[in-house]
C-alpha cells in the first residue's frame, strides 16, 4: 500500500473517530447510550455503512471528490448536523445507528489497512 494511500486511510479514520466521539458524547449527554443496544439501530447502521461502501467500490467516481480537503470537512459537518437534526426529529435511535455505521466503517478501514483489500469488494459487482 502506498504512503499516500496510508495517509488517506489515517485521515479517514481520524475523521470517523472524531464523528463517532461526538455522537457518543451526544448519546451520553442525553442518557441515551442504551440506544446502542437497539437491534434496529445496529442493523441500520451496519447495513447503511456496508451499502455506502459498496456504492463507492462499485462506482469509484463517487469517491473522486473525497480527495478534496473541503469535502472532508463538509462531509463531517453534514454527518454531525444530519445526526443532530435526526435526533430532534426521530430520537436517539438514529444517532445510535450513525454510531454503528461509523464503527462499521472503522472496522472496514482497519481490514483494508491490514490486508490491503476491502472485504466488501466481492459484493460490489464486477
């Protein structure tokens, strides 16, 4: 794996960790850490992350914009603002699902960093 690729993985991992910490802090502040045990939140978060990752694998042009620094910050802001807005409308279950999605992404990122392959690559098609 190239040095540039490793830096990109590290950057993506740090952004995901920051977002996860912020969302977990929101859950803790609202006494909502129990929402992480909601099986629907687990399913939606894991499936959502897997579907997004599969889409990026299937259509690499989707990820081309991700190489721009403004998109990194914008993506983080959109994720956190979207989760906060969904918390107001839907409740803690959506924040918990976002946490599970971020945790899934971090596990996939670790697998790629360790093995050099994305475990979802087989599912994304030809």
